[in-house]
């Protein structure tokens, strides 16, 4: 039986494995996405032990939320935790907006697209430059008291901005980049979050597929693929990551599991990670990733992987 993880001190719970949905309806982010495949990805997730869906207005400018809303009608809403985000303001060309008015309107509009009457986790997707952070959070606290959202999150905030946002203790969860190959959060962010009972969700946990073991160092990406520009996929850094991932292949063989399963199992065992939310372009990837819920790394293997990527 998979343990249920509490988000902050709220009454939102999830299994430790969620689904990232930037490739579900995220036509502005990835080429050649298909909405039916996106819906199939959600269905497969929700029937394979995944209970948290991570979306955002910015994924297809509402399209990802709409697709989730359509599929959600086939499932028991109370068993699914929906996390969404807003900050990109269409009225100003997508500039970040954290004003109380904008956030309140964003929640109302997301509720309609998701065809639901509450959002489990609502994140400010990116900080804007002008709104005092505690004022933005106070607007979300009002929405929480009104039952429209159940947990308050921030994403892409610096630690100083998180502290400012959390002045009144209202922040429940933080989402930021963290993976075996991007571990800055461990130094200062994780201790602060632990001391303040704030949950953490890492994004890019598979480093956009690099940590699944499917690449060799001679791979090249077409210019329209964002990986062609990402530093992790270039030159010596790329080669050194692939060498480390190849070491995980040996551990994976012992568990009769894929590299993706082992890497996801490492986050599941990591005490600072609440829910890990790998994205997917195909239902088969979700089926594979969901198997990580049944991989229980020994402490020794957890430490071996930890040290390998230090
Ligand atoms: N808060 C934020 O600002 C922010 C920013 C970025 C992401 N996010 C969230 O975090 C989630 C995760 O990030 P991400 O999806 O960009 O990156 P990711 O989880 O690191 O990588 C996902 C990609 O890896 C590949 N993949 C997944 N499972 C696989 C498997 N079992 N075998 C082989 N390949 C597999 C797929 O791409 P290919 O098939 O193309 O290889 C998939 O799209 C997003 O979906 C989104 O919800 C949030």
C-alpha cells in the first residue's frame, strides 16, 4: 500500500508520485502534441496509482487544464489532487502578474476550465517584480478560506521571496527545479522548508528525459527541440551525466526495473521531496514511471545514487 503524503499541514494528500502535464495540451511548449494522447496520458496515470496532476495556465494557455477537466469527469474527483498555477497575464503579453485581482480571477477561470469547484494546490507560477509577496499570498489565503483552493504554493521564487511570501505562515508548498543533476535546493531551501512545514515538489525530475537512460552521448536534437539549447545536453557535461546514468543501469538491473523507475524511486525515498511529478509524451512512459511506486530502494542503493551525482 503506497503511503499518502500530506501537503504542508493542509488536508491535501497524494501518493508520492504525480504526473507533470506540460506536454498535455502544452502546444506552446512542445511541437506535435495530440490532445487525445494527452487525455490518454491522464487516464493511464489515474488508473496506475498516480493521484496528483500538476498543470498550469501556461501549458497551452488553459488547454492543459481543459483536457484535465474533461478526463476528470470519468474519475472520482475526491481521489485526485489537482495542482495548477498562474502568473502569465494574457492581457499584457504573458508578463508575470501576482496582483490579488489577477490571482483571484485566475483561480475562478481555472475552476471553469477544470470543471471543478475547488483546486487542491494553487501556485503563483512565477514572481512578478512589483506585488508585495505577502499581499499576493493574502489573496490566496482568502480563496483558501472560501474553499476554492486547499493549499497555497509558490514556484520559481528565490528563498528570499519565499520568506517574504511566508511572512504570515500561509505558504504550504514550493515547486522548483531539483533533480539528481540540479541540487542547489539542498543547501538552504530544503532546511527552511522543513523547519516551516512546507512541502517541496521538484520539477524536471527526469532532466527532460536525460535521467531515463535512453540517450547516448552521440545523440543530437533538432533546433526546435529545447534540449538542443539546454546546457545539460551539451559537450562534456552531457557526457559526464550519461556516464553516471550508465552506473544507474547496473542498479536498475538488480531491481529488474528501468532507469526511470530507479531515479523516481530515489526521489520518493528522498525525505525533502513530497511528490515527484515526471512529465510524459506517451502513455507507455506513464505506465513505466508509475512502476516506481513499487520500487523500494535499499538505504545503501539510495546513498550510492546520492554519492554518484554529488
Ligand atoms: N513550476 C514550473 O515552472 C515548472 C517548470 C517546468 C516543469 N514543471 C512541471 O514539472 C513537470 C515535469 O517536468 P518536465 O515534464 O518538463 O520534465 P521531466 O519530468 O524531467 O521529463 C519528462 C520527459 O521525459 C521523457 N520521459 C518521461 N518518462 C519517460 C520514460 N519512462 N522513459 C523515457 N522517457 C521518458 C518525456 O519526454 P520525451 O519523450 O520527449 O523524451 C517526458 O516529456 C512538468 O510536466 C510540469 O508539470 C513546472
